[in-house]
C-alpha cells in the first residue's frame, strides 16, 4: 500500500481524488496533508525542529523549556571555559577580589549559567551566545519525547494520525 492508497482508505475516497503535490504533500477533498512512514516522520520532525531553532534560537521555546535546554543541552565545557576565562581575567585585577571569590564559588552549571546571563543582561545577547553552544540533537529528542511529532509536523491541528499501511498523516490546512 502506498501513501495515496493509505489516505484514500482512511478517508473512504477514491485514489483519483488525491493529488500528489510532491515532497510528501497530498491534496484531498478533506484537506492538504503530509504523509510519512515512521522513520520519515522522525527525520522530518527533527529537521523542522532544527530549522526553527536556527531561525529563532532559544526564543523558539517556552521559558520553562529554555531552562531545560540550558541545563541539559548547553555544552557544559563551553560554560566552564567562559567562567575560567573570567577567572583568569580577574586574577590579574587586584581590585576585583570579591568578584573573583564569587566566580570561584560557582559550583553548579545552573549558577554558572546564571552568572553568564547576568553578565550579558540582555536576553537576546545571551541567547545569541548560547545558541551555537547547544546540542540541538538533544533538544530535538526532548521536544519529540514531550510533544510527539504532531505539533511540529501538522501545521493545521498539531495532530498525528496513523493511517493504514504504517503511515502517519499530518494536516496542513
């Protein structure tokens, strides 16, 4: 069974009523849909999440999920290198012993990220700094674990619907 046949069977319509628009888009009397196998859906969903992140950075996520990203997908080595550079700088500045002491007291990744956020002040600047230090594969996996593929792939209603023949459809309009 191919994708057109799966859509036709699901909707109870004739295959001739379905137009293959290319790139897994199909126009039917019921609306426009994307249809994928499980593997295709996973690949396309990850790619779409990466594209959204490339366009919007951390701002593409809710504030709660941004915190999750920073604490779970931000390269900890990059954060530590940033703090180490700050320490090296302030070790040469005798008048900033309090700041140096504070930097040495930063034990957790969350504390270190908090310092960097405070230093940048403007969230856009911090987001720009952090965005290229985030493992987007970890982020995409978590987005799919939390939300599934539907919200990413189905622009119309955010729903994933299983079709006959081990296909999944995502409504676009």
